[in-house]
C-alpha cells in the first residue's frame, strides 16, 4: 500500500497527458496553417523576384508586379523583412539567402540624409537579420543608417523632419518642417542603435520626438493628425493637416495604426508608463470606434465620406493587430477579443489570397494613398510584412 499513492499520481498524469496531447497538436497545427500558407505564397513571389532581381512592392493597374524604385523606396525593406520572418519560422536557408540578397540592393541607402524612412527600411531588413544572425556587418549598417536618420533631428522642434519641402508635391503645401505620425515607426532603429552601441544620443532623440508627437499630434479623443508642420527656428506649430487621409480633421486609418505601434515600441524600450498609457488610449479609439466594420478591417479613413462604399485598408489592420498582440503583453487590459477577430478576418478568404493568386502577395485589399490616386485596393508588401509579424507573435502568444 505504501507505493499506491505515487503510482496513482503517475497514472493520472499519463492519462491526462494522453488526453491533452491531440488537442495541443491540433492547436499547434492551426497556428502553423496560415504561416505555412504564407510561406507557399511568398515562395511564388520569390521566384518572380529572382527573375528580375528586384524587390516587389505591389501590383500596378495592369495587374503586373510593381517593383520598388532602385533609387529609393520607403517600402524596399519589407520584402527582405518578410523573408527574415519566414527564415525565423522555417530555419530554411532559402529565406535567409533571399533576405540577404534583396536587402543588399539598397545597402548604400544607409548613407542618405534626405529621407526619414531609414528606420522603416533598415529595421525591417537588416534589423531582423541582425537579430537572427548576429552578423556584425548588419549591425554596422544599422548604426550608419541611424546616424543618417539623426541628421534630420532638429533640437528647436524636438522632432525628426519627415519630408524635405524644396520639391515635389510637398513643396506645394507651404510646409517648413513637416512631421508625420508615420515617423513614430522610425524610432525603433534609434532605440536599437543606442542598445547596440551604448551611445544614448539615439535614444534621447527618439524620446524627445515621441514626447513632442504625443503633445502635438493627438486630439482629445486620441485620434491622430497625419501631418504637423513646425517652424524650424522656433519650434512652434504652424498647422495640422493630412496628406494621405480624407481631410485635415479626419482619422486616416494607417496613421492610427502607426501611432499605436510606435508608442508600444517606445514602452518596450523605455518602460515609461506614459507611452504605455498612450498606446492604450489609441487602442481604445481604434477598437471602440463606432464606425468600425464588424470584421474590424477599417476603411482607409475612419471619416471617409462614402462609408460603407469606401475601400478597406488591410495594411492598417495588419499593423494594428501586430501592435495589439505586443501591447497585450504589457497592459493590464485585455485585447484578446479584438486580436482574435482581426486575425480571423485577415486569415479569411476575403482578405487572404488563394495560392498562386494576387501575384503571390499574401493579403488583398490594401490602400496606399487615395488622395494621390495611388495603390488603391491592391496588395502591399508592408501589409504582408506586418501580417507575418502578427502571425509569429500570435503563435507565441498562444503557446505561452
């Protein structure tokens, strides 16, 4: 009788292990299914990219792949970034080799000081590559890009300048020092540069930029203006407008997503509860906005004039849900319901292309810029990138 109790406990443990094993395997298979489908779809896109030796961006009006501009393209880091995510998932060197090949095409852009998008470009590509491989060459590229980005920081304004205004459509807006909410996404490169080098100059600039954006970009309901223009000498706000949204006082959907993601990242690196609070406020605005469709895939602008007959923006949804999954790890609030709904919607046939369709991009129905009549209801490489990121984060969330 002395051995009965230990043997009984072992027997119960074995029974429960057997009962639970199929359920665990089924859940793991369910989590892997969309990742495996994405892998197969992007394998087709990779074959096409290998032929042209170009980075795919979207689809043009003729249904053909539109490749990134070799001179400079703010989206050029996303395809290699997607390859890094698939390498992370599969450990298949095919994806590692592809990522290294396609990011090398724009490595020289690390020296450019004429654009704010260096964070987008080099964090998604070389940043992911360095995280997975610890390749010193990748680290050096990131530091150089961070130094180039830092040249656009104006201490009088306390922000990084988004666009130069000496030519193009930006010159027609009478801006002097425009700062867009998108710029919050470039701060992660600066935080990483400080962590890598131990030099706090990058982090300090990122924090000052985040603080001034919080002060000037957000309305009382925590929706965001797209563009705030400053006087470069005094730092005073000159105007608050939009460039890609419906109107100056409207809420451009992807802009709200950039803000949510950006402040979540700021909290990750600083643990400053001010940033956590702001991310929660933006999340509350997005989740509880009364005009949000039932499937939680937003219209391209929350205040677009012809809702419900307006294009959706899947890219905004992919960015948002990826940010929500990370925020869920930090916040006392639960975003489980919104995450489940958005992930199920994005993974449905409505928004995920069938294998071989959509020119082998993963997601359908994104919007670049309706005011510029550009990239309307098309796939976009950054929608796919943030969706892959969300899938990997979602899998980690479920496994934990």
